[in-house]
C-alpha cells in the first residue's frame, strides 16, 4: 500500500491541490482564520483595548485552578455555567480597569511589588499629611542630605486599622464564597 503512495506522489499532490484550492476560492483566507482564530474574537472592550475570548477562557481556567487548590474535591463542571462565565468576564474587566487606573496614577509593578513613581508618592504623602494621618519633619539623611521624614499619627493609625479591618472582612467574605462554591 505504501508503495502505491510512493509511486504516485505527483498524482496525490495534484488531488490535494484540487481539494484545497477550491476551498480558498469559496471561503477565502478570512474564512479559515475565522475558523482557526476563534480565540481572537473580542468579547468586551475596556478603555479601547479588546478582551479576547482566549483571555476570558484563561481567566475561567485560572478560577477553576484556584478553587481546586482550595477544595480538591470540587467538580469543575460547577464553573461551566453562564453565570460563572459572566463572573470571570467581570473579573477580567475589573483587572483591566485596575490597570488603566494604575496607569493614570503612574503606578508600575516590578519584581512582583507595587512601586509608585515619586510624583505620585509625594502627592499622596502631602494629601495624607493634610488629612492629619501622618506628620512630617525635616532631618538629615544618612548621606548628609536634607530629607523629610514621615510618622503615622494617632488618626492615621485609626484610619489604617479601619481600612485593614475592612479589607480583612472583604477577603474573608471572598474566601467564604470560594469555600461554598
């Protein structure tokens, strides 16, 4: 049987061209890219940037992985509902909005830590000083330069504790939802 293919390679190539070429005539390259590139379909736009189907699918897979790490006996079919797809899309959109807001505030991430550019940092410090959350005083740095030192005030400590408690309540609520899912 293989001898037949080896002896008639030219004829088989011609048959393949006859099968492939008309499909390009009828469907065109766009038709093939639409079938093969379904992952590039835009499902949402955030600040003019598209959110593709592939990104949404990756977000869904990530949600399933995180839930399975916390609860290994969880059935992945729980995540195959339209509601869960909508939640995953909401999460992707929220992440994109956070990135847009971080870009507007000149926040950048490096080495898995959030770093703030100097202009934004001093603006935030000035705002917190104005609200009475921190106190500032001038001093001399280790390399004998004039420097401003900041200290948390009692009002700032109350504000910090209140925000930390609110964050803990929010995180606790999220973990409770994940445990019951």
